[in-house]
C-alpha cells in the first residue's frame, strides 16, 4: 500500500461572500508553492453560493487546490426546498464533501441514517466524502468517546464497501475542541484516530484501514499542526477558524516546516 497523501481541508463554514472568498484563494495561492502542493493535498470548502466563483478561479489560474463542499442532500433531485444535491456539486468539479459535521448533527439535528445516505450519494457521484465524527464534552467526561465514535462509524459507513472506504477521508473532531481554542493533546488525538483506523479495519477490512485518510479537527493552528501531523494515524486536518486567514492556513498546509 502506497503512503497516504496528507490532506488539509479548510472548512469556511458560513463565512465570506464570494468577493472575499476569491480574495482568500488568491492570497493563498501566492503563499503555497509547487513543493507545498507536492507534499499535501489542500481542499477548500466554501459555502454553496461561493462554489462556482472558486471553481472558475481555480480553473482559470490552474491552481492545484481542490474544491470541496460542506454538505449535500442524499437525493439526486426532488422536492427538497433549499437543498443542494451531490450531482449538482460534482458538475461544479467539487471533489470532496464534508458529511456529518458536528454542527449539522448537533445544531440542525442530522441523524446517522441521513449521514450514511449522504456518504453513499457522494460516493455514487464519484466524489470523496469527508465523514466527520466525534464526541461532546459530556460524552468525554462520561468516558463514552469510544462508544460514540465507534457507533458513528458503524452507522455512517453501513453498506459502504471496503474499497470505497479506503478512498474516503474520516475526520475525528472532538466537539468540545471545535472553535473553542481547546485542542486535544496530540496523544489524545492519536488515540482516537488510532481507534478510528482499528474500527475501520474490523468493519471493512485491513485494506480499507490502510487506505482511509484520517484527519484531526478542532482548533488546529500553525502552532499545533506539526505535532498533530507527527502522529502515526493522523493524515491531515480539518480546519475551521484558522482557514479563513490566508497566512495561517498556508502555514498549516506547510506544517512540515513548523517543527
Ligand atoms: P475550528 O473548526 O478549527 O474552528 O475549531 C474545525 C471544524 O469545525 O471543522
């Protein structure tokens, strides 16, 4: 099995209008060079209204960053007012779609069954799901991290074959660390990312576990990325706040220089 390509993803959440989004990508493109892109895959996840603008920019300037989305619906089309489907995204050259971000699960009430359907739809349309899992502070305090994460993986990957899982990205994001400035220690992040890989191995086989790329997310910054990326089962990071600023996101993507 070839080494897993590191992957750093910028989740912009509900921030930036399309002018600001274009500016951010332009600034980022000045800061990242060929060598950076040879070392790490960089994915950008604008809001839906900005995807077309960013697609046009990446295409016109031949920028090697990959386009991502933050969510999609599980149906291809239909009477779902306000929703966006996977085929609409793939037509815009979106390659990665975050499925089951904790803000959608916790604040909007997305269920594991829905997340599972989204993962399947993203795969069906030949894009890569970034499946997000993670525990709340209460679950962590109750020593329920393992059961929560394993339960999410079982439910969200139900019916997805091992070869497909091998091509996916799974983001472990402890909810208490998202946007709070609190970060799991590199050892704690490794422990749960290792658990994710072991669980994938049990559920989908060794090849799936060897291929799947696992990100850590939750207050990732230029100052903590190197240690996080040094962990054996961590292949990347899902970055919120620090991805909204070109310099900090570029420094995260250049984590190999931060040690
Ligand atoms: P944060 O967000 O980096 O702002 O903590 C991470 C995420 O929600 O993906």
